[in-house]
C-alpha cells in the first residue's frame, strides 16, 4: 500500500468537500503544524491517464477550502511515517510557500501563433546558382533569423501582458517559444477574489492581438508558485516508479 | 514539416497537464513519472506535448510511440 499525495495545507484539518482519486477516501496526515492530503493506493494497482486529471479535481476541492500547496502528480509515500517525516524536514519552507500562495489563485495565459514559424512557412528560394555550401548556410541563416524574430516578438508580448496585469514581476512566470506553436506560456498569481476581473482584463487585451490567438485558463490552484527550494527536496535514492505509469 | 494548428482547447489541456506533471511541490519520496521511458519531471511544456500524447492514447492501446519515443522528441 502506498499514499499518493495531493496537497499540503495548514493544520488543523480543515473540512473539505472532495474525495480522493477515483472517489476513494482522502487521508489527512499531520505533523509540524501542517497536513498532507493523500489517497491510499495499492502498489500493484496501475495509475491511468484519467488519474492525472482526477488529481487536479482533488486539489481544486482542497484549495477551495483552505490555503494549499499542490503536490506534483505522482508523488507517493511508502507509509504515513514517511509522509510525516517529509513534513517535519521541510516545514519551514512549506510554511513560507503556503504564506506566499494564501488567498491567491493561478491564471494561465497561452499565446498561440496564428501562422507557422519560419521553419515551416514558405521561404524565398535560394539562388539556383549557389553551391550546396552556400545554400545550406543561407537556409540556416534564414531559419535563425525567423526564430530570433519570433522570440523578440514573444518577449514583447510578455511585456505587454505584464503591463496589462499590473502586478509585481515576482507574481508572474513565463516561457516563450516553448514549442513550434506556443508563443508564450505565462502564469500569474492573482488574489482569488480579483481573478475574475484579471481574467476579463486579459481576455480584452488578447482580443486585440493579431499574430497570436490567446487562451486564458483558471483560476487554478497555484501549481506554478508552489515550488520550494528543490535543492534538498529530491533524493534520487528514494525515488520510486509508480506501477502502470505511463498507462499502457 | 507540416504543422497542425493547435486548438485553444488543446492548449488548455497542455497547460493543465504541464502544471500537474511539472509544477507543484517536489517532495522526498517522489515517484518518477515517465512516458515511454522519458522522465517528465523538470521538463518544460515542449515535452509535455508528448505526455499529452500518452494521456490521449486509448487505454489498452499500444505503449511507447508518440513523440517521446526514441529520445523524447516533442510532438510539435
């Protein structure tokens, strides 16, 4: 038997209105003024793809009741003692992180390029008289130029988004050009009671963009802002692989 | 290379899966999540495209494949 962790919240145990993965009971384990919510799981039972999104449902339910730190999907403890020991070891960092996200939710903004990038878009043909070396270099230069232009454009979009949000830079995390089609992936930590207004403001801003399509999601639990100093948090020797993941 | 447009609904799922698999508190005792042998922890949205491929694979369908086989190239 193993415990699959979902979230960490302050003690004492709050009342939450959700059940664990696949409707099973949620377990609460408390130590150092904190508690960890988990679902008891047979080690031989494989996790399936639906369990990933079910983990989100569980976290949303917990975060609706109390400040909470989402735990990365797939985190499992051998037993209650192991879970409590982790809370003991990292209680200060976990409390700091809880204070950071308390009363706040995450809004996700994704900007998708409307047109293919320079890698995929038709390009002017290289001079037919050019040798293979020159053709190669000119094609490579064209690719790099297109890629650089896209990165600059994406960076400008981030600046405009941050200006629209009017929040501290520390409350925004972003990536640009993380894939062929994604221009910007941005997360902002917003006071939960202001999230609907922030979302409406973002949607108005995105409606005026011509080169990208904007998608706003949330409010979500503060996944992106729940991280604590990871330098001492991962022990390769204790890592285990959950059975059945990835789903066959 | 032919590029299929990414629908907004796909982007929403990608963003959520990215957070579930790559964000959140990392704790000792963590299980390593992988798709076709490629660990997803610490990898960005680009490779999460591959994880979505795994998520969307019908239960009981063929294992492996997708963008992550053969070294984890993203499905872009």
